[in-house]
C-alpha cells in the first residue's frame, strides 16, 4: 500500500467514517426488505464517499474546512447551507506503528445463511494480507464455545498458516457473542503496548442467543476494556439479519466505527482502501463546537442525533445550556488516520448585516502526543443582493450540493421507514418521490456517482411500494 504521509492537498483517497448504514441500505433495498428507522444513520450516508477536502498541513493532526453552499446570501428569511469538514493526515505503512489485533469471528449456525461465513472468511483473509511482518494478530472463533484458534503472534514473512487457519473455520452451534468478544480483548491485552494500535475486530451477525445475552451487560463488559484498558473495538456486520442495535451499542459506547459487508466491494472498501483508517488511531474525546453569528440560526442538522450536547465553557467542564439556537456542540467518534468527515447544517438568515462570520473549534486528545489539542477556523457569509432571486443558487458549491442531496435523500429514507411502521404507505411513497425529484432537479443531466448510489436505494424502495401498495 503506497500512501504518502501528511499530504496537504485535496485527494481522492480520503475515507474512514463508519459505513454500515449505507451498505445495509443497499442490501435491504436489493432484497425487498423495508429498513428499521434505527438502521438509517443519516451522517453515515453522506460520509460514505470520498470528500474533496484539504488534508492537514505537515505536523498538524486535523484540518477544519468550513464552506457554505454559496458564500453570498441575497435576502432575509433565506435558507443557507453550511458544511463543516474534518480531515486527518494519511500515514504511510512504513511510518505507522505496529498493530496488535484480535480477529473475533462468529462461526455460529446462523452464519451459514446468505453466504455470511464466506464473506467473513474472505474479509478476514484480505485483512491479514494487508498486515506487515511486525504486526501481531490472534484469531478467536466462537459459537456456543470459544476457541482461540490462533494465539497472538507476529504475522512474520509468511502468513500462509494464518490464512489456512481462517479457511478452516466452519459454522456450527449457537452464538455466545459476549464470551467471544471478551476472549478477543484478553488476547490483545496480553500484548498491549501504549504506542501501537490495540484493537479487536469482530466479524459477526450479532445474533447472540447463549451465554450472556443481555445487551446492557455485553456493552458494559466491552466498556471495561475500551475505557479502562484503552483497547479499541470495530464491529464488521455480516448478513441480512445482522443485529444492528446491539452492535451500535457496543461501538457507540467506545466512540468507534461499525461497518457492514455483503459483497466483495464492501470488503475492498473496508479492508483495502481504508485500512489505515481502520487501524491507526489519532484522536479521542473529540468535540466540535459551532458558533454562528446573530442573525443566523440552525434549522436542521443532518444526523448526529446522539452527538449533540450543550456547548461547554472554555474555562470549565461544566456545560452551559444556551438558549440561543445558533450555538451547538457535537461529541464525535474517535479519529483515526486517513479520515474525512463532514457535518451538515441547514440554517436561516433572519436579519441584514453585510457579513456573517461563523466559527468552528475542534477539541481533542491527541493519542500520538498525549496532549489535549484544539484547532479553530472561521468563515464568512456575505450579504450581497446583486443576483436576481430567480437566478440565485444556494448550492453553488458542488461538494456541498452533493453532500446535502445525499443527506436529504437519507433523511427521506428514514422518514419512509417511520411512516411504513405507522402504515402510512402513501405518505412514505410521496416522501421518497419528492426526494428523488429534488435530486433530479439538482442533477438534470447526469447524477453524480455518489448521489446515484443513494438515489438507487430510494428508487428501488419507491418501485417496490408502487407494486406492493397499488390500488
């Protein structure tokens, strides 16, 4: 893998955010299955693809990029679109610290369905092929029993025995996820070192049914290692019946990532294209504070439902509950190297001034330096009534237009799922059709490839509903 270190220009190979929600959406829409509203994580839809955002300068841990859909506004009571982008540097495999990984692979009977075991094995093997001789790996396979089929060892120069070990894994009995996960943590803990990546990667459908099955207890058991022993966790979901709820609880408690694999391109995305963002941690305890000027308020933030918190005083840890709706703070997941992430807000202009100034601050604990660090960026929105309203484009910036179009489609998909639960089939279909029409209006000739990926999910559901609920 040839990755340059600390590049300061916009690149295509910027990845790293959790990808489970969109990957599951593609699978469910293709198999004519309505999603549960909780499965649709809006920010994962618009953070799935590559963002064209500058990387940090050499020596910087993060870069903040603020941009409006259009840097100019033409009237009061007007909606404006704001994107705050975050990037972390790439790291070369030569410069990267060694890793200490336990692959925890579910081999319960349910993994025999829908090629789940096949994809889990292929993903695990592809991951091993990317590791270096100095990296450390163990493999735990679990059904009702827990087997450390490969005790922790260095990969070495010939990993063929590791690949053969994975190939021999076959699905068997019931699912003791809790004990399998804990065994993986123990394998990593036995060889824990501060200046390396210490992580459990669990491939599972998460359909736990034996041993400890209480979700809260499983999450607490995991937190003992993620919080007290600083071992990271990544969940790779497999299969159409994947228990998204339990897996989300495990990863959210650790501020970590969750992915989903259902075909070869998912494996390539997570284990080849985005390997550095899977393995190499950079920052934790990450908070993004956003302050808009008087005269602009936030109407909607797309996604991040579990991240919004009161804005904290700079001098204390005591939160302050602002009544002003133009100030907010987000508690974000941990950052790894190679991350690109955006936050999208729809705002409204309420009063006339010549220039509106926004400020965003990112505060985090740098894992490499063991220091608390912060970075701040500002950007202006100018009030210029020089363009007739009929010709004004609030999404003039192509990247902002793309991301908001995807966010609005994901939001419509979530509304669809909620309406279907309430048996409001007609309203669900109208919601999808409106979102599809808006996307086509913004892209009248050819859909952007990333927009098209999400558009196709909505279109499949729309077609299915027309057939299922036609009068």
